[in-house]
């Protein structure tokens, strides 16, 4: 008997380790496998029991449930927590899991299981085809950056590959600091070899020999799993001076961030990687031309790079066939906030916001009506319920006044104070600004003060006009997206929920 208990941080935070220990004590003849999370976070700890090669799900399980569960497994498996075969659960079967295909399925550090479930096929195809063909495949797939900007990935690859240099780098930014986002962490903890494979394909294709994964310090489990995965990959010849016997060299090193939100911006991350204070660089030059240590550098988000092995293995046409318009492939949406069924949903672009919030998310956890949904992290717009029909793709969200960002969705019910949320956006910018440019450093502080005056009822009309002007200065004058995008949540709250700014407060 094999019993699967997630070792994902989310599952561990609600007692998965204790459940795993109780199961191991009660079933000494069984093998307890610590897999990643399936992404159904409201059911964690989710326990799966393999019966005749079919995994049966139970959840959420507590240590007190284990004796009765063990007894049930010894008979017909009937138990109040039984959910049925995991692969038949509608929440999973309706998804299109490409990037997350192995997350929750295998032990993250079982290299044999990784290969048995399709791992390394993309890397082997890369070695057969050569770098130029792989770059063209990434271009043809329509893959765009999943970190927030949505820039075509293949153009970055082609630019770095065209540069002449004795040293090039691949840097993956896993400084996942947006509120309501956790896909990078779940992938690194649940299927780290996919990220390593994608980085290696990128490195061999553009002529880089060294990769860095920049992981935020708040992710100790992801750091531990990634470091272990790198050691295993080196021992098997997947990384190092002779990748899979090809004669080509590529290696990866983990670097841990010091807790700066602005290091999610690519040039601030480069400064941190070089051992400096994380401050945004002026551009040009672009990192693709003069990046880490002044050398050509490919910088990508975790989910962008993790999509590459599928594209190389199955071909760009298979990937581009998914999605809508210029938004190709799948997006990993993260449901959080006041939501009944929070977790990870991977679907082709084109699903509506309402299908995610009311379908997969099952509405608010409080049971009260939803009022606002923030898409794209703390710098994303606040959308009202009238936006539930909006397609979740780059262009449709931009037309609706929002942005996709990293795919995080945070739900608020009708008790939320949107003036407070606008104030939070400005305060967040003031706290996290690197301080290099005046519009962001000073503008955010003044923004908090102006919103306070509006909420206190001080000359609301003129202060509202001042806030709008201030937001325009920040948007147009800031050096990076930290200050440039902070106006988005502020103005969206002001325009869509103006009654919260105008009401009298105790």
C-alpha cells in the first residue's frame, strides 16, 4: 500500500506532518509518500491511498481521523472523508494541467518518478534539435512572461542568444511577493525538476552555462527542496559540465533574497544577486544585453520557464492551440482571499473571472456577496462584480482596466472598505519602495496622506482631484512598476467604489 500525504507548505501549515506521522505509525507495512499539493487547499491535508493503481482521496484529514481511516482502508474504504478517485474529482478533471501536470502526483525529489511521468523529454529534444530550433519553437508557441509583464519569451531568448559573450546567464525570479500568489512556491515544492529542466533548456539554447534561481527567504521549504533537487540532478548528470552526455555545460545555483518586494523587478533582483542593495536600475541597457555582472542575461519567472519543457516536447503548435488571441497556452490562477475553495487552477486563457471565483472558488467563504476582486497582486486593479464576465487573458483584462500580473485573484465580500484598500496600496508602495526615484518614494507617502484627508472628510473634491493628479505623476514618472502601477488599485477603487471615499466615518 502507498499512501500520499503532501509535504507542501500549505498542507504542513494545517498539520500534514502530524497526519503523515500518525499514518506511518498505524500502517508500518505501508509506504508513506510525501508528494506536493494537488492545489485543493481547502481540503488539506489531503490524503490519497493507492488501491489497484487508483488513488482514492480523503480530506481534510486530522491526526484524530487516522485510526478510523486505517480501519476503513482495511475493508471497503468507506469513510465520511472519502472523496473518491482523485483523478475523477471535477475540480481537477476540468483543468488543463501542463505546467502543474506532476505537482501532487509524484514525490518531488524522486528522480525516477519524474522521468517515468515524462520528465527530461523536453531537454532531450533540445539536445537533438539544437538551440536555434528551440528558440524558434518558444517564439512560435506564443509563450509570454508569467511574472506580470506578459512580454513574449521567445524575443528575450533570441536577443540573448544573438549577443556575443564568453559568459551568459539564466536567472529565474522566484521572489514571489504578490499578495494572493503562491504558484511559484507550489511548483518548486511539488515538482522542482521541471524548473531545473526548463532552465537547462534555456541555458543550452542561448549559450549560457550558469543559472541562478532567486528565491525569497520566506520560502524555506522551497529553498530546501530546490537545493536537494539540484544535488540529485548533478549526481545524475542532468546538470554540470556534461549535461546528459552532450558535452554541453550548464549548472544552477540557488540565491536567497533578503525580503525586498521590489526585487521582484528584474533589475533590482540583479543588484541583489550581485551582492548589492536591491535597487532598480535605469534602462537601457536591457538585461538581455548587459544584465548580471554586465553580461547578457535571460530573466524569466518560474512559471514561464516551467512551461518550456512541454513546448519543446510537444511542439509549439500544441501549446499555441490553447488560449485566446495573443494569450497562448495556460495560466496558473491562484484563488485567495475571502473565497470558499482557495487553491491552484491551471486553465487555458479565456476562462472568465466569474468561472474562477464562483465556479472553482465556490464564492466567498463568508457566504456574503462578493464585492471586489483584485487581480494581479497588490498593484492590480480592484474589479467589481460587473467584471465577472471578463475573459482572463492579457488583452481582455487590460480593456477592463486591470492586468493579469502573476495570476493571483483575491476576493473581498461586501464588508470590505475600498477606501482602506486604496490606502493600503499607497502604504504598501511607501513601505516597499527602493527609494531610487522621487515619484515612487515621495508620491506614495503623500498618497497615504491625501487618502487620509479624503476619508476624514477634508475638502473631498479638491483632495480627490489632487489624488488623481498624484497618481498620474507616479504612473508616468516612476522608474519601474512599483510606483508606476500603484495608481492602478488606487484609481480603480476611487472610480468603482467612490461611495467608500465619501461616506462619513466614526
